[in-house]
C-alpha cells in the first residue's frame, strides 16, 4: 500500500472539516449531510500553528476552540451556510 494514497484520504477528510489557503479559516465548510447530526474533532492542526477543536450538532456549529501555538492572529470565516 502506498502512503500517499492513504494520506490523500486523510487530507480529504480534513478539508471537509477545516479549510484555509492563505486566508480565513472556515470550520465545517463541506461536511456531508449525513454527518451534520453530530460531528466533531479535537486539536486539528491548521496553517499558522493553530490547533482547532469544533462541534456541529443538528447542522449548527455549537463550539469552536482555537489555540495559537505561536501567538499569531487568525482570521475565522463566519460560516453562515444554512444546512437543510
């Protein structure tokens, strides 16, 4: 088994939970509808030395916790998408 194939799957899941490319961080930008009833993650590393934890319940983001390991500034996008 090739390592790059399995890491591609991990990267795809991370992109559904957190997304940033030299701009604001978006939490839960593309979670599948089946996950929206209850999905969470803890201490996921993102660009800029941040650790992010978040929870979504019934399609609503109920908590986001961000820890900066370097004391840097983070821009967080307001994810106002309505889930049906």
